[in-house]
């Protein structure tokens, strides 16, 4: 979907573009969410918001007696689950975010990947996973889960929206081009968007979560590592300072930088206003 013709669009070629992702921990807290959205609205220049789903979909599924099935921390999306996450993510949460951003004078536009053919995905094929308990191999069908690649983003149409003053707000619902909606990881959506738009804008990717950044000591919020380059990243891995859940996040971040993204920030949603003010914000990952 993304091709060389996209570079003829984007009148602001070379301008800064922030792609900011928030997770459920922010969405589930109305006070934190409003503070974050005010800071997002105040952030000058071009920007895109990507949001996760929070606990609302899980709660609604439980009320409808639909049991959430997880394998290795990843949700199985059957047809009933897909209907729920589409209603919640692309419906209730999306429109709530847009309405609050409009209140702050931010001309937001709530979108799924199907809107404007902006994010296409491929249904994840059946995968073979090895059991951590007994080493047996079993086939797993993750259901209606969408995977993205370098051709997933409709850069032409997205640049048109940005250049005309709209602020896209993406849920993590995509489509396969053949009328099927798909549930897609929001972190991946943000990363693939950043890489695609880096061809047209000076793009920074910002992951907002509950910690102040990458920490030397996970129990000390003041031990933030302010900047990490690839050499320092390897050193932190060897020393065991970066481990577990932070490893895939940093791996994906440096992969995005290799593909043209200017910088990746990992920081606390409460502190986003510092980024807009030009102050230190979280951990900055650079080339």
C-alpha cells in the first residue's frame, strides 16, 4: 500500500511528526487520561495518537459470558471477541478520546485501519508453539488477529489528513482488504505507522506507559536512563539491567530507528507535557 508516490504528498515533508501510543493503564484512569489528552492537545505540530483498549473489553466480555482466552500473554480473538473489541476500541473508547480532544481544541479524527484504507493487515497464520512445561509442540490459531508489514500503511491518504490539519486517532482495529476486520497489537500499529511516515516527516515514536522510562532499578522511578544508543543497549542487556518485558519493546524501538524513525521515547503518560516543553522526557532511544 505504501509506495514511492506517497512522497509526492505530505506538504509538510521534513516537518516533525509525533506518533504517540497510550495503553490501557491510562485509558482506565479518567484523571490521568484527561491530563494526558490535555498535554497531547498542547503538543505543537503534527501528531497521531494510537490507543489500546484497557479493561473495558474484558469487562464487557465477562458480562456477556464470553471467556477471554490467552496463550503466552496473547489474546485469542474469536469472532465474538472481535465484535466486542471492535465495539469498545473503535467505538466507545475512540469516540470518548476524540470528544475530549475536541474539548481541548484538538481537531481529532477517530479512525480504524479500515477507514480510508489506512492500515491493512494479514490474518495471522496458524503458529506452532513449544510448551514451556513439557516441550510438546502444538498448533495455535490466534483467530482474527492482524499482522502488519512495510506495505500496511496508506501513507498517501494519511498524509492528506495530516496536511489538512486533522489529528488521526487510531484504534488497533485493522482490516484485510476483503471486508474482514482484525484485532492488531497497538504497539505494533504505532511502530509500523512511524516507519511508514518517516519517509515523509521527521518522525518520533513515543510510547507512554506507567513508568518514567527505562530504569536502572525497576523499583526506583528516579533511576531513569535518559538516552540509549545501540551500543549502550547491548551493554544494558549484558548487565541484565534491561530484561523481561522491556526487551521486546526496546528491540522494536531500535528496529524502527534503523528504518528511518528519528527517535523513540519511552516515558510516563503523566509527564508528556515535558516533551512539549522541550524538557527531558523518559528515555530517548537514538541511532
